[in-house]
C-alpha cells in the first residue's frame, strides 16, 4: 500500500470565487488523501466587472470610519456567501457573523480587521462544505504589539493545535496581536499562511492552487502563451517575485525553504497540469532544467534615477555614505546603485521620493557638492533570472544584442556575483518590447529550433 504524502493546500480567491469553483476545490482535495490541511483566500472576482469580497470589506470600513451607512455593501457580501452556500446545498449562513462584523466596524474596527473577515467567513464556509474542522488563524498566527510577525511563537501555537487534528481549514492572510487585535499580512498574504501551515504540520509538499498552470517565464499580458517554468529554485523565485512576478507572495518562500518543503504551483481549473515545482536547489538539474538558459523574466515600472557626477569622486572618503545619509534622513530606501569613477546613480521608487525631490536634491548638493545632480523619471527595472546563466557563456551579450537590435537604450546594468540574475534599467516606454525581445531570443528561438 502506497504511503500517503501529507500536503498543505492553499486556494486563491479565483479558486473560490463561486460555487462551481468550490466544487472543483473539493474534487481536488478528495482526489488525494494527503491533502488534509486547507488554507482558503476570500472569494475573488467571478468576472472582469465583479468586485472582490476583500475590496467590499475595505469599502465598508472606509464608510464606517466616515460615519456613513455601509449596510448596502455588507448586504452584497452576505448575498454572495449565501449564493455559494445555497448552490452547494449547505446550510451555512453568514448573517450572524456579519452582524458582529458590522457592529465592530461601527465601533471603529481597523482596516486589517475588515480585510481579514473575507478569509474568515470563507474558511467557515469551506469548513462546512468539506466537513473539516475550522481553526481561526487569529488563534495560531502571532504578531507582536507593534504588528511584527512572530515566527517562533506561531510555530509553537500552530504545531500544538494542528498536531491534535487529522485535517483542518485555516483561513489565510491574518493573525492576531497579544491583545487580540487582528493583523494582516500584505495583500496576497494567504500564501504566507499556507507556507506556515505546511511547516507547522511538517508537510511533504505545499500545493498553492491558483488560476494559472504554474509560474510563467514572462507576464502573459506582454507575451501571450508564455511558457510555464517546470522547475524553479527558491532563490530564483525570490528574485522573480521581488521584481513583479505575482503568482506567489515573495514572503511565502521563507517558512518552507527553511524546512526543505517544496512548493507546487497548480491550476484549479486544470488540475491535471503538473504546474511549477519550487525546490531548494537544482541538484536534480538533469531532470528538471527546461532546456532554456534563462528561467524567467520579470520587472516593474515606477522608478526614478538620481544621477550624481563629481570629478575625483572615487578619491573622496565617505562620499557614498554622505549621499545615502540624505536618503536615510528622508526615509527613502534605494533599489540599486550603479557607479563609475566620477559618477553615481541611485535607482529608487517614484512613490518613495514623490514630494521630496527638491529636499533630497538640495540635501545631496549640500552633503557632497557635486558637479551635477539631477533626477530622471520614468525608469523601469527588468530582471532576467536563471541558474542556467551560470553555466552558459555569452548570456549578457545575447540580452544586450536583442535590446540593441530593437533600438532600446539601456540606462543601467547590475549583475550580482551569484550570476543568477541580470537587472536592466530602461525607460518605461521600452519595457514591454524589451520583455518580448528577450523572451524571443531565449525561449521562442529555442522552441522553434527544437521543432524544426
């Protein structure tokens, strides 16, 4: 008799948007007896013009804070859950819980509390539908009084609670401070809860079910029918997530990585697809490499560059420290700092410096007396990531040849010593074309060659 492999399964909002999706979720869980610990998100959009439950709850909190009536939005939420329950032929009724939520909102409940109730109610609904016991995340996911997540305390509480259970539904996205106040992770934080549960129960696998068949090499909005990455390392995915790939919350990697638990990104709407396996390393590379030099392409718009020039900058002791101290005084962190002998550039988010431009520039001029100091807006950062780049000569040359052929000007180049990624700065207007050109030279051309 085959050994059952214990798995934690997390389902995103699109996977639980309506009754039909709930039925798919139950079929997936029942197809594998190892899928015993389930982490749900709040119901997502059913169609393009729909509103997520979490956004409706944010709306309720905002109206309540302004002393306005929010009963209409709360009723929409109630009807949404009732519609799912009725279609699933279960008696779940959120009315009493929503009355409590409404009362708390009138008393001044926080945004975190409001946002968390979507997962909370969906956890109760899914628990009823599956026949699994419900565990409130507020009882096992711990934050301190300052709202900082507490890993050790969370593991202690969660392991003690779940070790006594054969199966459970634990809603994602939130936990609680010592005084009971609800604290949420950042948006998409149900991924983190799933990772914590997987570590707590010592799962053999953490399955993260969403609406795509794995992590894609590039954003499908830019590259239609982008290839799926079969296997990716934690390190590579961390780079891709940080640079904008949104299939998995970047902080969800750490809990399972420390425990050596692989993650499998799967598609609720296509459960037969193997998806993307996220592993600790590529020791089994002969079996897992896709045949492409790169693993993925990701990036973000919305950056600016502070360009500083001063003769003999390299010989001036403490120059860099004084420049960075100006950013620190203004509460600004930077992303990259490419430099030359007499030049230095700081790449930072537009949002971070908005409204502080002149203060920062005058502070730098006062601190280091540069020959030139100016700010350039409309910068994008693009990361080309892949463990295969370590073993392949000429990767950077191919990237920049592709960009040069498309007449795309490169504003910045940054490659770490690990040779795992190359980060390129370019103008916002060139971003999409740059992604397509790099994808073509590393993926499309290889696929075409294999086909011929």
